[in-house]
């Protein structure tokens, strides 16, 4: 049972904590990667950051997305629209200012939950600004 303290903090009982821990562990263990999930040539590192996606059209259309992992060869993306399996430009903001733009071939794109999509891209070229 949760207990609200006079100072506004919440105390969680050991039993409640164990119940939550068990539920989250069951959730995490239920995610089994697909047999073909790890076909990468380079290991990816976690990299959660906002990015911009420029998709070719009459004029480049800019979308907002998140990167969730990255390697020297490619990137994992999370976004709210399907991406074509074609070349796009991924724009990443550098922590100390400026951007890194990477021409990227989207090699897969899958629906994820109700409104999200996940995709994987292979870097083709770096566009230095």
C-alpha cells in the first residue's frame, strides 16, 4: 500500500516494490527478439536522442523522430509515420552545437504499437555542415 507523507513524498512498501519489480521483469522477459533481429555488421550502442528526418519528395519533407541506437554503420529510429525503404537524410544535433547529417538507406520499417513505427537504416554518407 502506498503511503503519502506530510512532506508530499510517497513511501512504497517492500511488498509493493517486489510486486512491481516482478511485473516489470515478466514484461521484459516476454520480449524475445525475432530470429533475424541481429543481422548487423557492427554492434549498436544505446543512443536515445531526437533527430530530424528529411524524406525526398518535390521538396524534402522534415519529420521529427527519435534515435534509439546507433553504430558506425547504421541507426535505429522510432517515429510516428511509415518510412519508405529508400534514401533519407538523418539529422542529429551535436551536444556542443551544430548538426551531423547522414544519408541513410532505410532497410526496414515496422509498425510498433498503435501509432509508432520502428525502422533501421544503414549510413551511406556523412554530410558535414
